[in-house]
C-alpha cells in the first residue's frame, strides 16, 4: 500500500468522523468546526492565572517584544516593497521558489518542507507557543481567557486560544498592544533560542574523513562504470581504505590509462566497479599526474567550518538559515545544510555524540525555522494579522491623543491596504506575467 493511498484513506476517515460528530451534535462543549477543520477545546484554562505572579517581568518582556515587532514589521514591509520593485523590472517565472505551491508553508505541498516527525512537531509547537503568548499576556493584563484547544485536519495542525472578546475590546493602549504582540514575541524569541541550541548541538558532532562519494563527474571513469552517489569507498585494487587521505595515497601511484577495481558500499550492499583512469581535468589538476577516477567527496570538516562561519553572524545567523530548506530541497544544495533538516546519507560521515542526535538537531531546526517565519509573517502590518491589529491600536491611540480620531480608520485602512497589495503582487506577479506571456505567444 503506497503512501498516497494511505493518505487518502486517512482523509476519508477524518471527513466521515467529522461529519458524524457535526451531524449528531456530539461533544458540543468540546468540539467546534472552522469549515472542514475540527477544533477540540477546553475551558479549563485556570493555569494561565499562575503567570500573573510575574506581572512586572512579563510586562517588561512584552514591552521589549513590542519594540522588536515594530522593527520586524518595518523590515518585512520594506523587504516586500523592494522585492516587488525588483520583480516589476524582471519578473521571475512561476517555477522553483516561485511555484504557487511553494508559497504555502504546508508540509508535503511546499517542496522545501518535507513530512517528517520533526517538521510536524515543530509546526505544532510553533502554534502552541504563539497562542500561549496571547493567553498569558491576556491574563497579565486582566483580560479573561475563555478556552483553548487544538485544530485538527487528519492530524493536529495548530492551536488556538479564545480571550474574552469584551475584555479585549475594552482594553486600550499598551496593555492591548502587548497582548496582541506576545505571540509574535514568543515565536521570534523561541526561534532564536532553538537555532542557538542547534548550533551548540552540531558543535558536539565530530566530522570524519569517511570516503563518502557525494557525486561523480559525467563522462569520466566513475560515471561510466556506474558508481552511484553517496557510496562509501571501502577498497581500491583490494587495498582497504577508510579515509579520503588513504584513497589519495593509493591513487598517487596510478597513471592515466590504468585500470583499478574500486569496491564501494551503499545501503549495506557492496559492489565492485572496474574503472579505466583518465587524466585530471585542467581546472582540477593542480599539477597532479596520477589517474583520475572522476569522483568528488562529501567533506564533513568543510561543512562544519561553514556552519561555524554562519554561527559567527550572531543574530543574523537564524535569518540566514531561513533559506536552508529552499537551497537544500529546491535549489542546488550549495550550502550543504541538508543534514540539519532531515535524515541524509551524509550522517555516516559524522560521529554522533549520543543516540537520536540528528533527530534532535532536526527538531531544533524546524521548531526554530517555523517560529521565526511565523513570527515574522504575523508582524506584517495587515489586518487581520497580529501586526495589523497592533498597528491599528497604535494608530487609533495616537490619533485619539491628537484629537483626530475620525481619521484613524482611514490611515489604518490605507496602511493595511497598501501592504496587502504588496503581498498580493509578491505572490501573484510571476503567475500573472507567465499567463500574459502564454496568451501573447498563442496570439
């Protein structure tokens, strides 16, 4: 049974169960529906009151968070305007990162987001961390919380918290802004912490010089002999080798035209390949006169050095890592960071410090990645995003002090509408231009 059939069966079972529950009116106090998405909720939210003991510290944290959200909001707006301006000059084709399916951060749909345990857990934790931020600050600012719960569509896909609408409406100024921004603040802070912990973990792994063939050069001996990528070379002409250095020593005694028997292991199976060595290409020769197999190796020490350089970027390092999934799964994996995202053959070239090490690294990466991106996206000043509601409250209070309250809604609508237009253009321009080109071609 393939995974597509299993997925279809799970979706069908979920829809039948959801329809039965809704049709019979079962569990009315604990089940709500948002379209096809089922929410399981509880009104036992008294534990949020515990955080009221730390009002002073949490208000200071949330106030600093508001400043951070304003900075991120301005950055995201500027980045969108700049990107749209560049796209007007040269619009990219709707392929790769501009493919419509890669706009949505849905595992399995977006090519850059695989369906793994680390991805699913990281996404769910992100939603919980965001919603708990709102709930905790709601109680700190004396707003009641009515319920909380999980959103389910076959699997848990998110979380929600329901503050009392009357209390939220009655709140004004900074107390309300702190509550609205608390989810974003939590996401960004947790994202930075998770990436920091991930760097610390990777620093514990020891890179090895395992002769792991990452790939072969086309039209050269290894490719013609059929040597597959991500094989580990175990011997050459019967001489055992355990490192890239040992292979270089053995190959140093060969000449172009020599024939060698290369034994390599992949997925637990060993195979022997006969290679007739060639001359080194000019761009790789470096005064070498030995025979050339036509392979290139995965270098774990080099990858660790690159990670060290990324870590040296400080607070910019997490922002840099947000492109890692795009590079690894959609582009050319030029950053060599796929090992941080999911299980890969490269793990054999590292000594793990403890069991389930790479799974822990993946969990920290995806939890950090989702938190950072969800926080940054929600900071965009568009109603109904949190950043939009924060902007709305700030503008209304500012204009109220100036006696210009009648203009506040126009300003809020103008800002939100402009940024929304930039977001829509950012998403749709490649598709629209491709459609126009197609029509013109047909014409």
